[in-house]
């Protein structure tokens, strides 16, 4: 059972790194123009035609909650790529956090939300830790509330973005590695962990659904069975079969939003995972080329495909995070 869950975590990292250069492209013609020979692991390019950094804001309440650091100079400007300083094969902020969560669990031999909140705040306020330019809304809101004296455990917000589930594959891999075996305990941990930052029913339900699907795949269940059991609120194999007659960008772009908002972003992710369930490489690239919030859809697409398939060794070799992930998970 261990290999599928570890592969699920690594699969999520691969999906994020693959999508990173074309993250939040909504104009797919521009995506094809800027990355005409898109393949796994490409460095991002400026300018980014769909960047919203020109209208994004964060004013820290005090120096303790400065989470933009040197990247603040790029906010309020047009055309800035969200991940401009990442190299090919690099992971975006939420997945860097996922790696640190996994390492913390293995180092401590347990999962404790208080320890994670301390680690999270230390990392985010360390100017040397991340060179990612964009910091999602939920991070900004969390630290804004903390600056006003709100206890850490209460700083999460009602956020329904799919980025909220980016750490779920890492969490599952971690708690399995240290010996947790009870499914009900896993689900309580997953929902409690995600609720630290995302107090939204759609986000929590999607997190639980992903966790249950991955647990079932790891125990040998077929994806169709797991989707019927735990994914019906977002789609089912019969519906997906009908959708598969259309091009991916029709389904994830017109039928379903390519944006970050739940529940549709979760439906889009499950669909792509279902369609490419036996072809890891094609599924990862298809998710990236649909644009929108492809990095965070990668938490679902990459983890499910990773749990179902062997991971391509060349893609693992090009994944920069392999040197940051604990040796027990490196393939």
C-alpha cells in the first residue's frame, strides 16, 4: 500500500512542476504561442499575458507577517509571471509547503496541527525560503488575521479555491509512512488539517473525497469504483465517458471552468484523472495544457495518476524537489 501513496505525493509534485510555466493561462492561444513545443518541465517566461499581479495587493500589518519579502516589488505590475524565478522542474509555493509538511511528519513521527502551524508561519516569514512571486489569497488573509492578534488555529478563512487541497497527497503519504492505518483517523486528520487554512465546506469535502479515493486506489480498488463511491458529487464515470468524446479544452474551459473555484475545478480534475488513468505522461501534459489553475488541479490529477501508474524515471530525475523530499520517498 505504501508505494501508491508515495507515488501519489510525487505525482502531485510532478503535475505542479509541469504546469508551473503555463499556470493561470486562460488564453489558450497565448499559451500555445508562448510555449509552442510544450513538454515536461519548462522554465517560465515573462511576460505572462494573463497575470493579475497588477491588481493583487497585500499590505502586511507589521513586519512579523511580511510574506512577500523581495517579491513585493513585482506586485502591482503588468505581465509579471507568477513563478518567474522558478527553474524548470521547480514547484510552486503550495507544493513547497506540502514537501515541508511531509518532512515534518516523518521527522516528528506524528502529525500535530500546532507543530505544522508553527512551521508554516516560520517558513512563510523567512525571506530566504521561497522565491515564488505569487502568494495565494488564503495565505495573505491568514497572516493578516494573525497580525491582528487572532490565534493561529483560528486564522483560516472561508476559501473555496482548489489550492486548499494541494497538501493532501503529502499528508496521506506522511501519516501512512509513520504507521497510521485507520481510515477514519486519516480522514479526521485531512479535514482538520485543511480547515486550518480553508474553512469552506466545498474545500473540506473535496479534500475528504480525494483522500478516500487515494486510500481506495492504494488498497487495490479500481478508479471507477472509487469515483462511484466517493466522487459522485463532482461527476461519475458514465458522465466522464460522454465528455471524453470532446477535446480536453472544451470540457475544461467551456463545460467546466478552468479556474480555481470549487466545486467545478474538482470535477475537472477528476475528469482528467479518469480519462488518462492508464497514461501518466499524457494526463499530466493534458492538465497543464488546459491552462487555468492547472498547478492546483495537479494535486488531484497528479496524485491519482501517480497512485495508478509507475512514475517516469526521467520525470523524477528532472523534478528539483527530489532533493528536498525525505530519502524514504525518492524513487
